[in-house]
C-alpha cells in the first residue's frame, strides 16, 4: 500500500505515489475513495510506473477525485494520514473463479466431524494471495 | 425454508490415514497415481493419504474435482519461473495439505487455482451439516500459500 502524494481528478491518467516500489506495467491497482462516497474507488491498470518519481500512468482515465498531499497529514488530523491509499491487487498466487453466469467461487475453511467421528480442524494461511471472482 | 440434498460428500468413505511420504513424486508420472494414469479431463482426482505429489506440469485439464488426502505442492523453479494452473470444479482439502511456496521462498511463477461451476452445479458438503458450495476451495485440512510480497 502506498499513498497519493498529490491529488488527482476525474479524467487524469497519472497519479503520483512513492518511488521504489516493484510495480510494473499490467498490474491492477485500486485508488480508494477519499470523498464522502465510499463507492468512489477507481480500479486501474498500470501502463507504466516511474520508479524514481513515483508517477503511475494508467491505461485509462480516473473516474473520481482522490485526495493527496506531499507529506502525511498526521500532524493536522490527530495522527491520521488522510491521503488516498493506493493498493496493489495483482499477486502471483491466485484463486480464481471462472466467469460462468457471474457465479463466484468461494473459499471455505471449517472444522468438521466425519461420520466415523474423526474430527478435522481446517487451517489456512494466505500470504500475498489474490482472490478473484471469489469470496 | 430451504433444504439441501447432499450429493457429494455426506457419506464419504473413511480415509485410512497414513504418514506422508518423505519424498515427492511428480504429478506428470503415471506411477504417482493409484489408477496408474495421469489425471485427464473430467476425472475425480484424489491425492491419496500418505502420498506427496508435486505439481510439475503447466496446467491440468478441467477436472471434475480434486480431493487432497495426502500432500500436494507446486514445483518451484526460481531460476526460470513457471506458471502453473489447476483447473477444477472444486478442490477439497480433507485429510491432507495443499501448499504453494513457503514463507522463506514464496512461489516465483504465477500459480493459479481456477474454479469452475455454475449456479446449478451440485454442491459439496463436508458433513450432514456443513455445506461448502459448488465452486470453491473447501478446506478442513491445511492450506498454505505464499506469493511474492510486492509492496
């Protein structure tokens, strides 16, 4: 997760975040909503990322406004950094629901008791795993 | 009120649990499978208890199901990363383990489990009481997956 270092507006194709990330062309990111409408999240595809300046160019234009500042607003807002969050959605280990009639897949971890009385306790560890069309 | 008719797993045969082998055998070898054949399209595949199968091919045909009672790991090559995909209607980790990458060495290629199924497909149940849907990764065993940390 990184933060916007400058505000960006509807129609923009470039957003400024921090440099030094290993984000590459084709990655999917989300710019979370910063205004009053929680639905105003933009899902974007990276066309290019400048590792030095932190500028991301998207393949399409943003649909919504996102607030950013050059440095954290924590000092002004009781320790809260209000700048828009930009999160990477693309991962190299993926659980994908194939798109069939928009029917999503699900991941279920559970305990169970089998008919013969054997108890099983499900355990699941996901680290940097992407779940797509899936809950 | 809604009722479920339990079609798949309500009266599962018992698993005769054995200790998992110390050495992995490749998915691609017919000798790794009790049936003596590498799984083909539409198969109900089981990784049997006691066996450790290493997924070493790029993709499976579309399986009807994959049940894991032993251990299934993904073969990783950090020099030349390989993308590997399991295609199945559902994956059920029962008395076994499904492991991709490790905490120290996350998987290097792209590992995908692609699940199929439509709204009318038959549902899987862990027991008479626990329903698991018809398109999913269902787990009552152990699942560990480690992708690359990219932030």
